[in-house]
C-alpha cells in the first residue's frame, strides 16, 4: 500500500523524545512529513484524523512505567481508519514498564494498526547521571536504521494487517498512571518574573500572572520550568527529591541498548 504522508507526534518536555523521532523520520525524506508537538498545550487539545495511507509515528517518555496522563488525553483526540502506527517510548535507563503495551492498546482502540515499536534510553529527568548524554550518536544511528527498515517493510506491505507485535509490558497494567509525586516545584526569591516558565509549561500549571503560583495537581514534574529559568529560581522540593535521586542512583551503572520490532 502506498503511503501519501508521514506524521510524527511527540510529547517531549526535555526534547529527547523529539530528537529520537526526528531521526527515525529522516528515512521518510521522500514523503511529505508533518510534526505534531504534543508538548504544546494547544496542539495537544486539538483533534487529529488520519487516513489508511498515512503513517503516524508516536513518541512518549515513560512516567512510572506508564504513559504520561497528558499523552493519554491527547491520544483520545486521535482517530484513524486502519492507519499504520509506530510506537516509540523513551526512558531514563530504568524500567520501561507497560508503556509500550499501553500505547499499543490506546491507539488500537482509536482505529490504528501498530506496525512497529521501539524503545530508546534518554537522560533521566531527575538524575542526569542516569543515561547521561543519551540519546548518543549510537542511539541515533539505531533510530535511523529503524526508520530505514520500517520504510522498506512498509513499501512491501499490500495491507497493514500485520501480525501482533511482541511488546514489552503486560495488561492489566502493573501500576496506575502517575498522577501523584513525592515532591513539588518550588520557586525562590531569584525569580525575576520573566514568565518563561509559564510559557513553556506543557500543562499550564504555572500561573500566567504569577510564576511563583504553581498548580501541583496539574504539574507533571517534567522539569521544563527548571531548565528554562534564567536565574535557577525553580527547583524540586529538596528532601523528597534527594531521596528519589538516591533511589535512582543504581541505574547509573546500567547501560541499556535501544530495542525495536517491525511487524
């Protein structure tokens, strides 16, 4: 079946997931390609409808072994008509959990046919030593290789009625979605009210009139506001955050490779 267009949709507060998907999509340079930035609040709340002759590559980070809630909500607004989908999960060198299986289940219910899946290690949001510098050049080379093999496989398919993918994870899921966190985002007196944090927050948890006011029920602790703050006024609640970093420390000694499968 001939593809007419390729989309890649990503939730990527730290830009790592976007980087991986961009490399995968490079293999489709001879097709019209469109990015859908699900990190953006307005883009995430739009509806998207895809056809059978369009490919959708979907990328998400792992949050506690599950899809982040904003991603699940965004995908509820996607619909396909036997549309081929590629599932990509990025994680901080820990446990991928049920994320890929959940992503497959979610898109299958919306009219998509999973034709391939992949996982890639990225630097951990809460402890940079875990997966430090990842995705590195070897990871990105694997992403390009995956994209090329995927492109070649799709060109040979008459229909997308492919075999069920053998994916990591299980159903029922081992854990509930991550909605509660042991720490909050705090703001100190270095804040200069530049409002960059409010502009970049993917869930609009930072008040647009007072950057020190944060709705921690909305906040997904992605760290976007910490990274963009020019005065380092934003930080995670120190004691529970340090405890989490200590718990994560053993992961720093593990090196995990990218993984992929194509139906």
